[in-house]
């Protein structure tokens, strides 16, 4: 199914590009996406698609109920928030908000969902099933996906499958990257607070040096990962912040470390949390210090469902051509809160190529010069439309079997 099969392609593309640029000019940080939500709702009002707003803050959920008969409920997610980055691009649609920019392409994600909403509203007489379009706030900070789930976006009616995508500048426009199984890591933030005993630097034997304790912990954690984690698995523990001491000639009596544990496998996640805590406690004990070990659970690992991913691959090969579909071999130890949806429902999250040489230098996400070739919007819309159609067909085959 192509855009031109449902509507005037030229008029549609002009409308979608206008909407994307409107969003790009007015980026909003996580938990502040009020104007973005208003823009989404205005677009949905214009095409007579029902929605509910103010979910988990500024989240919006729209839905299209097919009238061709019963079928699955499919959720499609797009995140809304921007980043605290000053845009350096010199385009007529550059950010008008000082220090804030859509440097991660969430303006594109929202626009793809809106374009999908318009096409589905035209197609709904042939649609067997229901599609929920989930416009999600706060992906970059607190994990808005989890909050939206807790407020019921996967219920009434219950979602059967979830789809999501992310623009990816490492792929040219017209290409997609698809990953089976483990795609992104889980992350757990950890705080380690070590209590020792202060002493003069000339008399270290009279104190308990928390900096030495921390050094021992850091080394022991890295040795543990190297020798206890299978080479076929992945785990990373990074201590990115250490604060201790006020004078060069004094033994510090308190140290605070902030770190993060990243893992791909859920069982590895639990094991790493436990082992890092054990190392902290045993190391502090043998060196005469006390320690507090605090885990702040963050995102879970994003694991794609193989059956849904196979359907997405099939769709991509039909829409874009087999040569434009890249099967990604390795997972990424970055994090993505679509994982909360994938944890609940069979899901596929994939990468949508967005780079063209006319943009100049190929820069990564979260870069002040990031931009997209807007043709990727229409690739994304057509892919998700055809993913939905294919999942509905597969669902019917299974019901009829």
C-alpha cells in the first residue's frame, strides 16, 4: 500500500513536511511538551481522529477502529520530547527556542505517527482491527513509556502487538536496520557512598581512606566483569562521577560515586546488580569502611519479538527492496524506553534511515547539527502502514487456522 493509493501524494507530502517543520521550530524538553501535544491534537482534530490527552503528563493517544471486521489491536509509538542542545543548523525551520533542539528526531517520529493517522483514517473501511497511536512524552529522561503503560494505554482494548521506529543517520534514507532479539541494553543507576575515617595525610595509618576503598571497588568490579560475565554476553559498569575530599593533605572520610550498569540479558541484569553490591560491601568491610549501595532501576533491555520482526522485515523488503534492508548483527548498549512496551507485548522496534549527502556531514543523534532528509518521513509512514496491514493479515490467518 502506497501513499498515492489513498490520497493525493503531493498535497499529503506538503502537509506532512509543514507539520514536521512546525514541530522542529518549537522543541520542548521532557515533561514540558504542552505545545507539542496541542499541535498533535490540532492535527488529529483536523482529520477527525479521536484521542485522549494529558496521559502521563503531556502524552496523547489516538485510535482508529477498522470497520472491516474484528482483528488485532496494534499500538504504534512515537516519542515527543527534545534535548537541551543549541541548534547550529542554518535552515528556515531551525529551532526558535534557545538551548533546545530536536536533535534526536522525535519531531520526525511524531510526524510519522500523524501521517499514519491520516492514512489509516482513510483506510479504516478496509482495516480489520484497531490501531492505537501513542504519542509519548519524556523518553529522554524519566521513561515516559512506563508511565503511559501505568495509565492504561495498553488496555481497553488490550493491545496485542507494538511497533516503533527511530530515525538513524548512520543509514541513508530509503534503508532500514532491523535487529532480531536483543537490541538495546537495560540500565540501572547506582550510588555508592563510602564512610571512612579522616586523618592527616602524614598519618594514613590513623584513618580509613575512602578514596583507596573506591579505587579497590572500581578495579574489582572491572575484574569481575572480565572474568565472570560470558564473552558471549555483555555487561558494562561505569563510574562516571566521584566526589571526595576537600584538601590535598587530608584523608577523606566520605566518598560518593555515581555509576551505571548496562546489560542485555535480564538474568545478567539481576546478577550484575547483586555482584556489584557484594563487591562494594566486602571491599569496604576488609578495608575498615562502611558502605551504602543504592540501585535506581531504569530502563529494561529492549528485546524484539522474532515473529513480529520477521513480518517487519518482510514488509521492508516489499516496500524498500531487499537490498535496502540491513539485518543488524550486534545489539547496542545504549537504552531506549520502548523497552517497557516490548516487555509487555510482542514488539518490533527498528531503525529508519534518514541521511542524505545533501545534508552535508553525517552526524550522529544528539548532535547540534543533526537533521533529517524529510523523505524519510514518507518511508516511515508507508512502512508502518504496511506493517499494520501485514500483522492484521497474519492475525486473520491464525484465527482461521
